[in-house]
C-alpha cells in the first residue's frame, strides 16, 4: 500500500524539485507484474516449442532401429516386399496399358513355345512397315510363328495379327476415346490389385510381430507395428500417384 502511494506522489515530488527533473512515465501495470512479451519473444517461444516437438518426434522415430527389432522382424525385408508390389504395378502398366505405335510396344509380349516362354523380340525381328502396321519377321524361329501370332492375339492390346508364311503383319488399331477409357479402367483395376497385395504384406508382417510379443515390451511392439503401417501408407500413396499419372497419360 505504501509503495502504491509513493508511485502516485512521484510526479508531484518531481515538479517540486528545482530545477525540476523529468520523471519517466509510470506504467499502469501492477507492481511486480511481468512485462508483456514482444512479438519477437513470442516467435522465439513458438520456435522453441516447435523445436522441442520435432526433437521428440525424431527421438520417438529413432527408437525403431535394426538392433531393437532384429529378433522381432526384419523391417528392411518388409519394405522390400512392399516396394516389390509397386514395381510389379509399374511393370503391369507398361505391359498392358501401352498405346504407343512403335516396335517397342510389343516388347512385353511373351510367346509360349515347346521350349519355354520367350519375349517376342527374342524370337522375331519387329519393325514398322508404316505408322499403322507392325511387321514381325519370324524367319529365325519359323516353328514359333503360330505361337507368336496367338500371343499377339491374346494380349490386351486389341491386336488382330495376320500370318503370311514367317511374316506376321500386325495392324495397329486406332486409339479411340472408348479404348482410352477402357485402358484407364484397367489401370484402376491393376492399382486395386496392387493395394490388395500391399495389405497382405502388411498383415503378414503385423502377424509376425504379434507372435513375438513375449519377451518384448508393449511399447516396442506398438512402435514396430506403427512403423510397418507407415511404410505401407507410403507405398499406397505412391500407387495412387502412379495411377494418377497413368490415367492422365491414357485419357490425354
């Protein structure tokens, strides 16, 4: 109470002095109240909290290490299996969804013969006669001519090959809007199958982790399961990205 009265009397005392002194303004805040934080101070405080949160997240992620989970499951192997699903999808896109009119468009065609299965370009010489016709010269393996024609006909490229001796003439179908839309639907179906395969990999890995609960803490098991789910989510997102790019390419 005495301090409050002294503050109120301070301007009068200053004016009564000769020469008068310039007294600094008196803050209206209560005695002992902390000064308000400036914007820069708030920024520093926010940055400090953000850095602590980031460090905590990194520390939590760092708990997942090969040494910690090597006797539970091999996370690198799980990641490799998940990545293999994405790679297989990319191969399916290349084999089944090509609309390019070039000799390389037939590279994925596999021919079944009595000696085994072989890529078409290993059995015959593929060339372009015109932008609308692809020729396959089977003179090196004439006995595989019929099998090659059958493989072309049964492919998903809507081909109708014509055989003339050891020469297979393949008319290139006109790429219609309907054909493009059908290819886009096929791309969606292949992506869904890839996601199903990805879920099987994830479920198998989680099952293996649950079987190893004995001898490990619940926190460790939970961290491993979360890491498996995170890897699966990353690959699933990549599948969606590849589907979006392929669909845009097919529909033009």
